[in-house]
C-alpha cells in the first residue's frame, strides 16, 4: 500500500473553503481532517498557501486518435491535461475511423489504458445508420451518445428526422449534442462567398456560424428530449438566446443540462482581430454580450458544467484562409487556469469554479467515486498557486500542435501539482512519465 499526506491545504470542496490535511492510501482519500501530521505516510506534501481542489473532469475533448495523430494523440494531450489540472476526460467519436460501434469504442479504451496520464472514457458516436449499435450500448461501456446535429466529419452529421426521433426515443444513455443548423450555415457561407470570394474575413465567422443556426438546432434538441423524456446534455452553448431553453437550479435531477466552454467564456468577437483563425471554432466565439450572459448563466446554475472542447490542429493548418482553416483550439493545459482569471475579476466564485469543473460533471454523467474530495473517493486532485503571474508563451505548450490561443495573455494562477488516482502525475513543472490513468466507471441515470 502506498500513502501520501497533504498537510495545511486550503481546500475548496462542496461549496465550502476550509483548511485541512488529506491522507491518501492506495489511490483513495483515506482521511480528511485537521492535525493529521502524526500519521505515517510514504511522502508528505506541505500545501501551505495553496488551494487544493478536485481535479477538473473535462466532458468534451478531441484527442485525434486514431487517424489524426499528426495533430495530437492520447499520450500527448493527456500529458497537457494533467499539467493543467485535468484528471479525467471524455473523448469524442469523430476520429478516423469514427467511433460508431463497440469494437472501435473498446479499441480506444485499450489504447488509453496503455498511454493516458489522465482517467478516460469515450463517447459512442451517432450516424444516420447505426441506431442498432446505439440501442445496444450499456452503462459503463461509454460516457454517452454523441450526436452532431450540425456539420461534422465523415458520415457523423445526423440530419435524418426519423433517425433523430429514434435516438431520442431509444438511447439508453445520456445524449450529448453539438447543435448548429447546417442549412442555415450553408446559406450564410454562400452569401459571404458571393461578397468576398475565398477571402472571407475571420470576423464573419460568428455571422456564418450564427446565433440563428445555434438556436434553431438547440431548440430542436430540447424539443426532442422533452417529447421522449430523454437525458439530454447540450454542449458548448454560445449565445444568450439559447440560455432561455435551460432552467436554473441544481444539476441533480435535471433531464436537460447545458455546458459552456472555457474559450467562449474568455474570448469574444473583438479577439478575431488579434487571433484570427487561431480562435476559429464551432460553434463560433460570438459577441461580448453573449460571453457576459454565459458567465452569468454559470453562476445562476443555468449552465451546469464547464468544459474545453479541446480540438488541436497544426499551426500550418490553422494559418490557412477562412474556409480552409479547420475549427478547433488546443485548451486542456490552459482551461482551468483561464477560469481562475474569472475568479480574480469577480465573475465567478472559487466554489462555483470547483462545482462546474468537477462536482457537477460527476453528477451530470453519473461518474462513480470521483469529482469530490471525500473519504473513500479516488484522489484526483489539483494543487493551485493563485498568485503566480506570468505571460503565457508558446514554448510552454505541451500540446503536440505546439501552440495555445492564450499566448501573450497575462495569467495569474499555476498548477503546482496534479494527482491522478492518488499518484503525482505533474509537479513543479515536471510530468511523471510512469503514471497512468484509469477507465471511468458510471452509474445508470435513467
């Protein structure tokens, strides 16, 4: 049995902030309380002056494996994740080949077991012709069913009305949706092509991937969920108008939940002038008014969880013209630290930050024994220095793509250490190359 004792920690957990020691034995939190210094342990970490929080559980990442590993892979991106205080991730199915059946799903789990530094689970993807595979999946085999109700790669755009009805009627698991209306987007693209040819400015992106496109699709998803009493989780909400579809209140017991992503909370339309295609993502980063509304919705529990939608591309790919530059940003190393900027500015409380990145994610997906600092739970923890200002530089990036949208920005918090299953995965700027994550376990939600 291995043991680790954290002393003098400033703990933020379950709506409270308090000083405590934490004894970890065999990967789990054995004792939480004051004056544990006398307990025997293989190692002691003095956390005086630092925050101790549950590690972030990221419910939406694209780690590009298999098939797109020139951009990223499980090993590289999980390294960046633990360096950013993320201890668990749920990865999307639009890889190559896409994850549309249990065989490909289990292959991803097997590969992650070999190389991932963080804990992991994977979505089973929906298409217009794999409804039988979706009906057959069971609790624990994946974290949920991913439905692209908007443009996607390969055959993963689900735009057949009967198929959508069947998915929402029959899915045994949570349904996570990307909501943008493709016909609306195509019409907008044609209009801007007519005006600019191929030289469409990046400032047009939130007009092409528009508020109307998002609202039409997310409204359809909510209507389908209500009609079939499906468990729906709408990913990366970007507009103030969409927020009207969701109810404020605790995540426990909700049948319809919503997610916001860190880049939509940090950047707004004015940032295209500086960042250009580097912040091109789908759905698009929109107006400052939308960003303000999203932050308010997080605090009032209308937005239930915060995630990254980490989606790396190479710099060469990102520096192409508007239509050729792919959408997506590398985010897992910087996500949690960007949220501390909102705490510093008074937009979020520490307790809200912790709730939306760990507690609420565990409740939303039914993740077992993670997401809280509780006795008996796995010790997935982040130790944070709040007052350590620096300018984010490109050479700090651990992503395989080698860049970050936060480059040049002033940040004030740093991850001092990350523990995954009670083992130090990252500390003092160094990674533990021998540490591996575990497959996430789930309880049924229906």
